[in-house]
């Protein structure tokens, strides 16, 4: 899978985002009853903040996920943990599948988002704070090297604060990458 990213246009993309964030699977996003105008207003504020930014992830040019990056020192997390230089916060929402779900798709999206962040030399650690009840995202985060630091109370949820360093990400990624099959490699070399 190869994904690309583009800056979110809060007004133009609001109908699409609305169709994602109001679905039951996105309940932890907290916008189940939002209108299209509410979504546009929320993302206009994010894009104008100067410390929080939203991007659409594209799969072959088709919007497939939403990711947000933010500076934890300018967020409600600032008073809840000692923010380090190089910390960047991240949110991720994968679009509902348009056909049968593809095994490993969400992991591929997470890998692309984290790779993009860690490709930036100023990023040392990615910070996430998903709802404590969102066990599916906790498992995905752990798979990619996030280490829980504890539960924190945020204005809209009880969250599991977790951190992923560049080293932890690369180690987790290596642990989950397919191992080459020596027999297959030998056969390929013999051809």
C-alpha cells in the first residue's frame, strides 16, 4: 500500500468527513450527532489554530483516512505530562470500507502516518490519547510501538496517554514485517 497526503479543506471536505465521523464505528471521535456545518466549523478551527493540523490520506487518489497532527504543549495535554521537544500529537480515523474490509489495511494506514511523522527530523516522539474504552486502537498502537503512560482526564474523555519513540516504532515495525522465506529466496536466486 502506498498512500499520499493532502491538506484538509475544511469547507470542501466537510460532507465527506461528516459521512465518516457520524458512523457508529467512529463513536470515539465524538461527533456522532454533528451536522455538516459543525464538522466544517470544527476543522476550520483546527486548520486556523497554528498548532493543530488535519490531513486527508489518499489511497490511489481516493480519500481513505483522516489524520491530525498537533503540538501537545498547546493542547489540554500540556498540564498532564512533561511535554518534550520533538513531541507531536496524532489522531487517526480510517474511512469506512467501500467494499469488503481488506486485512491489514488499518495497519498499513498507521504505518504510513507514523512513517510520515518520523521522517520529519524534528519529531522524536508521537503522543496519542485515545479513549480508554477504545481497546481496538490500543492494540493497534501497541503493535506499532506505543507504550502506555497511564490514564488522563481530558475535557471530553478519559484517555490512555501513550508514547512512541522513533526507536520503538522502527523496532515494532521490524518485528511485524514479513520474514523472508529462505527457500523462496534460494529459488528466486536460482532463476
